[in-house]
C-alpha cells in the first residue's frame, strides 16, 4: 500500500492513502487516542485517494499513527486466533 505525506509538523499531518478502508480503520483507531484532537479523511472525488488529516496535542503525530497501527495489528492477531479456533 502506498502512502504519501502531504504535510507534516509535530501536531498536524496529512497523508494520502491509496486504500479507503485503511484510511477509515486508521481514523477509528486514532480517535481512540486521547492525545489525538482530530482524525478524519476526505476524498475530493471518487477517482482520488482519500486524504487522512491527523491533529494531536502533547504527542507527535507520527507516534500517534504508529501507536494506532500497533493497536490494529494486535486486534488483527486476536481475530486471526479466534478464526483459527473455528477450524
């Protein structure tokens, strides 16, 4: 999956993500973090990739993004274990 950083500072980041499902998943997990003041994606047109905007307080945006990814990975591992029990 390709991601492009469009704008970056300590407390604000804009990312272009080629997958809308991943953008939505990141939005949900980022908003669980109390240091994230805003996380949402927008898409200018249906043919364009979504842009994820992240704003934080008291935490670097990159760190918040990395933490969200780690939480997603943990939940995916749990889900995979649950599905493997069904075999």
